[in-house]
C-alpha cells in the first residue's frame, strides 16, 4: 500500500490522502462464486430499532466470503491474487488449492500472487502465511487471525497492520501479547497464521472531508451540548456552555469516561494475565 497526497487544489484536497492500493494484484476482479449481496441495515436490528447510531447510506458493495478457518489441512495452496475488500481495512487474497477449490483468506503483509501457503495440524515450516497450532510456532514470531476456540476460526487480530506476539507455551496454554497490550492465555491447539496483517499504513489515511466518510456509511455525530435539554443531558443554556456535569454519564447515572466496561463475572477472566492499559477512573 502507498499513501498518496495530492496537491491542495481545493480546501478539501489540502487535508486528504488516499490509498493507492499498490499492494494489490493489478487487474484482479472479485471471484463471483464467493460474492454475496450485502443488504443495508443502517444500524437497525430485526425489530427495525436503531441499535448502532450514526450508520446509514454509503456506497453499494458486495460481501466477500472470507475463510477465517482455513481448514484445508496439508493441502498446498497458491495465491492467485491480492485484492481490495470494501468490508474491511485489510487486504484479502484469493487462494487456489491443489484440489482446485478457491477461497478468500486474510492477506499477510508482503503477500504476492504466486506465493505458496499451507495450513496444517502438525508442525510445518514457520514461513509467513503458513497456518498451524500455536504449540508448533516458534516463540517470538508475530501471528494473526488467532482462534480462541479450536475449530471456530480466527476471532482476534484481524485488523490491518496488527499482529500478536507469541511469548511462550506453558502446559496446555500459549501466551499471547495482543496489540492492545493485553497478555492472555490461548489453548495451544488453536490455529494462528504467521505474520502481520496486510495494509499497515491504513491508519495514516486522512479522509479529508465529510463526503468520503459518508461514502463509508458513517452518518454525522452531533455533540450533546449542541442539543436541547429534552434531547440530551448536556443540552440547553445560552450560547456556549459546559456540559454541567462532573463527567459523561450513562442513562442510568453511572460515569462513562475511562471506566472499565467488561463484566465482572466474565467467564474468560482467568485467561487474562495482564489487562490492557486504560484511563484511570475519575
């Protein structure tokens, strides 16, 4: 990927940078059998109620069926193309296996058409792009698309440019340091892919203007202090006023800034050895 900055020919251009997608395969088109229609829900649930605010509109797009499990064990595959996916910030790669089956998978940084990939339950060469249980991956290597439950497919470390570091294997667990700084135990039989997720420069994109954000399906967010008292606890007053509270609260009166929201009786607490760093409670 390359971030391209244009000359400031307009006020919006001055603050805009774009992804030139130089890391994708030139001329590659989506594999139609792996495309499905993606209906727009605009943040609404099955009752038509908005459960996620500030969503709606956006450019029309199809969903690419990505194989996060990669359970074609011991069957060599070859990358056909590296493609842009409008549904995620990472690239995806089209893999064709020796038996002729094609599948999409998350692309690793440096993936190119023609490169081999392999997934196995036993120990194989620890090359970037290969997938195997954490127990067989050398300590210190970066991994991504990590399973939390064996056989369910990768659930964490799937965003562009991210990776977890394998810190060791003790007993029936592997120790992983996640991108957030959290250190947790994962069963050593769980699969992970070696390497860093593709498109690491995505975080450097400057969207520049509201129109590009609307095309991504994100609607405007209005500040609470700009509303009326009937619409928000921060609303009301003449001119510019502070929020009138010691800090943001939930609708039930609990402070909502810098507090931990994880459930106290979460079943997976015992797997977390070191929590990620958070802001101190007010």
